[in-house]
C-alpha cells in the first residue's frame, strides 16, 4: 500500500512471524534534491522506480499483456550462507529466498527484470535463480550498459551467464517480441 503524506511517501509492508501479523512501516523521503519528479510519480503510482514505470508504459503502449510484480509468480531460490547451523553445527548452511520478478509476460512466458544498477548482490541472486530454475526465461532490460569491472559491462555479464539482455535505448521490446 502506498500512502502519500506531505512530501514523504510511506510504503507499508506486512510481515508474518509464526502466525502473528506485524506491520512494519518504513519511509523514503521524496524531498531529496536527487529525487526526480518522474521517480516521485512512479512511486506514487505503485512502482519502485521511474525506469520500471517506463517499461510498463512501453508494454502497455504495445498492447503486451504484462503483470507487474506478480505475487503469484514468486520464484524460490537458495543461497549459501556463511553461518553455522544451530541444529547440527554444519558450515554448509543454505538460506531460503524468494525472487519477485518485475514483470511477467504470460503470452511469451518471459520474466522481465529491469535494472538501472546491477550490483554484486543482484548478480548472485539472479545466477542462483537461473541455475535453480532453468525452465524460467528471465530477460534483463538495462537502463544503461554500466561497468562491473574495467573490462566487463552489464551486457557482457548477462551474455556470459546465459541471460537475454537488452538496453532500454535499443528498441528492446520489438527485439524481444521478434526473438
């Protein structure tokens, strides 16, 4: 749920612990000089970023059926943890996680992940999802071809790891629909 209060947007999340519902509220101040009008409007419309809203608008304009953050399409995955198991003392600990795709296109059976910044954490998560769910086609739409290292950019990483990826500026939707 998104609630606008003066210059602050409050996002309300409900998390359930062992059957007891608790509401956690966090706020993101939208008065920062770095917060664009497009970002404010996107968050107020229910998107996490202006980039995700642009992706949605392009899909809508092309009359492509797409679901934004489809809660019924959550993909579970596990990551190795650096912890120790409290039960058996093993150092081989796995943490359960859930991946919520930005968009799902049912006709194409494609998951779209829009990324402005591709962090090490994002890369680790997406590789785990891909390896644990090879039947899922995940397509990246990058806002720009940012650098991971001096020699490796986002599109290089995606190709190396078996992902289909496009830049926002390269007519990505037409290329996706015609592939």
